[in-house]
C-alpha cells in the first residue's frame, strides 16, 4: 500500500488516506489500497478502526482529472466503485467499531466513505458535499445508504442540488456524531477511541450489529446498483461535458439540456 497507511496495535487499526497532495482523491490505486487496509484490519481482529486522512482534506472525491483522461471511463469508474463498495461493506459488516475523522472537505465518494463509520467526528471547519450530478455522474460509494442516516429528502437534496454542508449542518442532520474545534479534533478522536477500547467488546459489537441490521434493505444490493449506474452515466455525453468543464474550470452545458439538434 502506497496511498493508504495502515498500523495496528492493542486492538486499534489506524487506516489513513495518504495522498494529501491530491486531496486524497479516490483513484484506482487509492481504492485498491483502501480495500487492502480494511481487509488487514479484519484479519488483525481489530476492535476499533480509526479512518482518517492526511492533509487539509479528508477526500475531494473521485480523481476527476484521471477520469477525464481515461480511455475506458465506464470500466474505470465501475472497478473503482466496486473496490470502494467492498471496503464500505467490510467496515459496516465487521464487529469492529469504526470511527471516521473528517477535516476539511469530504466531497463526492468522500461523503459515503466517512459515513461508512459507526461514529463520524468532524472538525468545525469540515464540509460535506456529494457533487456527483455536478459532473453528470450518479452517486456511488454507498451514497444511496444515506437516507437511513439523514432522511430521504435531505439525501435527495444532497444528491440533486449539491449543497455544501458545514460540520454543524451535518451534525444537525445526524451524519456527524460530534464536532470539535479544528485544533482539538485529533485529541478528541483519540479520546473517543480510548473510550471504545475500554468498553465491553462483545456488547459493542452486538449493539452495532443489532442496530445496523434493523435498517431495511441490503447495502450490498444498493451499492451494486450504484456501480452499474455510475458506469452507465460515465459513458454518456453529459459526463464527458461535466468532466471537461471541471478540468477547464468552467460551468458545464450538459447536452441533455440542449434542444434537439443544438
């Protein structure tokens, strides 16, 4: 693993996105490294997983520049989505209590990745935005599981209008468990981890499983639909325009909005 750091000691697995120069953008390489780290945490029998990131952003989302340059974009985004979805599924299905720590922006797939945790902690300057439809993509990464957390209409608001939620707004919506001053976020996360590690492992795992299993529907089925949808969208003219506009730092003019023949 080169883009994700992994360390394990005393029941705690630390998984850290480690590509700060690119804002921890979710590339094929980072996605594969993330999945490998999550699997190592399971193999190590971690009681707690701390999911964090280096740099000023948790994750800016998909590596849009790589998407724009890809020769086979639908295959690229489907493969990346599948790795990300396996990682999210493992985090949600494991007995380990997962804590994510969000500083700066969590955008695109960075949002459902953070939300894959059982407890989401954020610095007060953190921000959350899905932004998929801004580039002509449909959501992935487990975004369609967000209604169970924030409610149906808040999730639709996030997906369709791409608002940028502050940490306080994400807390009010139920996504973030606790907000810390930025300079206290790391220490606050360590305190939460220590509290979990000092608690009863079997009872915590049972509580996680009972509560997660009470949510209707299959996360695996939902995320497979996401993979197929984003791959299909990636092959359409709207996505080509959305990516070109993003790279060119201009407002997109989606072909689907133009009159026939324009």
